[in-house]
């Protein structure tokens, strides 16, 4: 049996990588001898990170790097095209015509290259029995327009039909969908899938509004099915409670599709003021990232905005860079409360049983906190203020036992729902396929699985470094 796992991953986002790891783990738990293949944005990263063969989901574009221009005493030597470019700037109409011509030529060149890529992808997918599309907010045209997520998913749904592969959309997030073409691609992808589910009701309604036929289930985020070893026992309690803060560059013009400098600046100042207040209130603060490529820059900016610097006691503020999933889990295990902005920063905190306050830059975070029964501890980023953050945090601190008890009751239910979903997905397989692999671990009994060793000890967590 061959199982494919599909995801727009490879960008150092530990949340998205955890989705892939969760699917791999659950496949291996049920069918340890199944062949696993990844279909991702950066297959080399997937092979190194998850230890499976991987193939690209889109054609890799771009020219090879060229050598730098020769030294010219600080002034770049003129190139043949410089004179033409300068003239075009003075003639806007001619410039527009030249740009349009370039687009036509580029499209004409892209078509045969794309067809060649589709042929290679068909060969890579052929022989795969199930293709799991692993969660995340993939049903959207907000990031990159209709030719990014929507077209890529549609393309692979057609390839799945052509190769006889059963396509399974697992706990997918949806929206925003703003373009007619993006909606078309997503609707057709959902229509071609043999099974689909959404990680919250907001995502389900987004797809139902497209008029896509079939059953539309709501099943929690896949990371809730990721088995990670329990934290090691703490021998001595820290003298001060620790609050973990998880920032991200939401609405930053260097990262976000639609920038809002005012909102991003306000968000950073609120986090800085809140961190200052925590230190003054005798908490320690531990900043941490879950998107390792971009989040640390926000941590550094918030840290510079804080008034508490040299006057802080040793160790009261920690902003060290996180480099792996192991380190991330250990950091979360070492804090008493979490204030998270990343969606999976909130999810990771919940699965480690930490009281968490979620700053919601998207409705998915509000939906998540509603699912877990803690909607009162989510703050819409548009309503974020220091006073609101302080008030909610103090309420969370007073209600810490109730929070833990309520989340503790709901997490097993969420895991059971995810277990049932994997069973429904594997039921799509032909009995002849199932008969060709060992069923020894297809029991749903966690005790039958070799779980990872303690991540804060000498062992390793799932391979998400």
C-alpha cells in the first residue's frame, strides 16, 4: 500500500510541519509497512524533516544565481538594457505594451513547461492508493491569488482522478476566497475529493457557500492527533511564574498579503507593554516562535519596544531563538501561561495542557477557542489593547483550574473524532489493497504504538526540526 501526504510546507512553519507529522504518525500506527510519500512545496526539506520520499507539488521557477557584477569603484557599469529601461519610464504607454508582451511570451513558454511538469507529477503519483491533503488553511486565494493554493489543489485533484488515487481532504481550513477563479478551483477540488472535512464550522460554511456537493464534516485540527511524549517531571518549581508570548508578523508589509502598518505597529506596542507589565508584576517572560523564518524578527522588534531592559533581573526576559520542534515543546512545557498569536501556537499550548490566551488575527483562532470551550479567552486583533489583554489574562489566571478541567475533558473527544476520521479515510481503500499489508497496529489502541521518548530528556519528538 502506498500513501501520499500533501501539504504546502517547507517554509520553517512548525505548525504546518506538525500536520504532516500527525498524518505520517497515524498512518504508521495503523499500517506500519505502508510506503509513505510526500507531495510538498519543498520536497528536499520534507525528506530531511520527515524521513520520507517527496516530490514537488508545483513547478519550481526562477533562474540560477548569476555571478555578481565586477567591481567598478562603487558605481555599477552601465548595461545594454539600461538605456531602453530609462526611455520606457518616460513613455508609460510603451512601457505597458512592453510589459504585456513579456507576459504573453512568458505564458507561451510556461505552457509546455507546465505540461511537462504534469506528466512527471502523474508518474510520481501513479500507484498511490490514498492522497491525504493535510489540513492547514489551504482552501484560500488570499495568499498568492487563484493560481497559488486553488490551482495547485485543483491540478492535483485532477491528477488523483487520472491515476485512480483516492483524494482525502483532512480537517482543512478555508477562506478567504475572493476571486471567481479561486472559488471555481476550490469548488472543483472539493467535488473531486472522495472525502472532505473542515477543521471548524467557519471553514465548512465557506465551502458550502460555493455550492460544492457531498457531505461536509467538521473534525478538529490534525495536530490534536499528534502523539508527543508527556513532559518530564519537574523536580523544583521556579520561584516566578513564566508567561510564554508567541508573536507573528500579522499585517506586516514585508510578509502579509494586505499590509496594515498601523495595526501591526499597534500590535507590537501592545505586546511590549504587556510584557513590561508582566515583569513588573513579578512574572518571567519567554518569547517563542513557531514560524522559524519570520517570527523571530517580530520578537526582536517587540523586545526593542519594551521599557524593561537593563533594569530587569537576570532571566526575567528570555527571547532565545528556537531551532526545532523539540525545543518548542520544551519551551511550552516550561511556561505556566501562553499568549499566542499563531494558530498552531495556540494548538501546541492546548495539547501541552497550558492555559492559553489567543490573539486572533483570523476567525480560525476564534473558532478554535470556541471548539475547546474557551471562547472568552480569544481576542480579535482588531480589538486588541493593553487593557483588554491585561483583563483577559487576569481572568485566565483566576480560572486556571476551570480552564484545565474543561480542556482536559474536550481533548480526548477531539482525539476520538480524529481517530474515527482516519478510519473513515482508510475505509476508502479497496479490500485487496488492505489485504496486502499488515493490520497488526490497526487497533486504535495507543499502547500498541511505539511512542516517542520524552522530548525534554534524551529522546526525540517527531522529526520536525
